[in-house]
C-alpha cells in the first residue's frame, strides 16, 4: 500500500462515535493530492506576492520612504533566492520541465531558452537586491538606483510566470503519461523536503506574509479601486 505524503491529506473524517451508536458503520476517508502542476502554480503565487512587494517598495523608495524598506527587501530577496531561484527554477523547471519540452518541440519548447536566460538575469538582479540592502538601511542614492531595478525585475517576471502557467506547465503535463505524472508528484515532494523540510510551501507563505505586514500591505481590501472620483467612477 502506498504511504501518504504531506501532499495527501484527509478531507473526510471517520464517524466512529456515530458508527458505534448506530451499530457500526464503516469509516469513510477521502484524500486529495496536490499534483506537481498545482504545486508549480501555487509556488508562483508566492513569487507573485514577492513581485507585489517589489512593486510597492519601488513606489515607497521613489516617494522617499526608506525606513523599514531595506529590511523588507532583504527578506524578500532571500526568499526569492531560496524558494524561487534555487528550488523552483533550478531544481524543478530547469532539471525536470524544460528538458521534456525541448525533446517534445512545439510552442512551449520555443520558450525554454528565453525562460532560462531570464532566470539567470533574475539571479543577477537578486544578487544586487540582497547586496544593496545588506546593511539594513538605504540612503537616497541607493533608493534611486534600487527602485528602477525592482521595476525591471517585476516587468520581466510577471509575463515570465504567466507564460509558464498558461503554456509551459500545461504542455509539460500533456507530454507525460498519467503514471509518469504521478511519479513526478512524488519527485517534486521529495525535492521540496530536501530543501525545506516538511512545510516548505507553508513556511514560504508565512515569510512573504510577514513582509507584507511589515510594509503595511497585508490588508487586501486597501487595493480595491474606489467607486467615486473621476475615471474610477465606474458603474456597477
């Protein structure tokens, strides 16, 4: 019998108390699995939240707000390095997804070279972000240099992740047999455990959530456009 991993979790509980009262009913247990493709996309969710931090931080820097921004960017850069670049990009996409698509050919294969080049450029920018914020403070000169670098990273990575979600990952899934895809679920799980232990994704979510709190970005409702005022006065 196959052993459940963290990806498989119980969503139905056995009604043992009721069963004993009613003379014995079988316990019903259902399980759902986080598939490899779902895992890739939810990891992109963490990275998109990091991109949002970068976007908002660049606005803060351009407005002259320096307090606390360096520390937040340092944390975000290190999270993007370990979770995004070293794990998600290198160990999953570059080692397991791009080679399959390169052999397959077609539209998705035409993207792999560009995506790999953007991975490398992103690592160079992450080096810069981590380096310039390493002292925990920024001056006006640092801020002027850093803001456009953050913006260029976001401009590159948003369409990058979107093409992967809508073209690359679906093509990779389609190229695999059901059995091989099931094997990849376990392989990706093993890689995540090797890098982060039991709760890699959950810890990444907590880390980016802490950064959002630090910068005052945690309240999602604040980003809803108002219903009144000039061009924003859009009818229901």
